């Protein structure tokens, strides 16, 4: 196994351990603020390691350029409008 692959495996292993530790902390979350903090930490851990799961030559296609608070509702609404408009 090459050095690059060993480094990726080590980073992914650390990532899974970090996520597991966050999951173990969930039962002790005393309130919603703590729970939201744990959720944010888990998201950071996941998205920090996500590029390691994608081939190097495809990473630019699957890159995350930031966070959006807007869910994919726009896609659902757009599809709903098209369906509605084609019926009328």
C-alpha cells in the first residue's frame, strides 16, 4: 500500500472514530443547544473527510464550496410547478 493511500486510510479511520465519539456523546446532550453543537461537529467531521472518498480527478466535481441553509425544497417546488403548469 502506497503512502498516499495509507494517509487516506488513516484520515478516514480517524474520521470514523471522531464520528463515533460524537454519536456516543448524544445521550448526554442536556439541551437543544448541545445537541445542535454535536450535530454541527458531526457535519464538520463528515464534510472534512468527504473528499477522501472521491477520486482525486473527480474532487472538483463533488466539491462543497460552503454551506447553505436552504434545503432542496427549491427543487421540489420547481418540479411541482412544472407538473402543475403542464396540467393547466
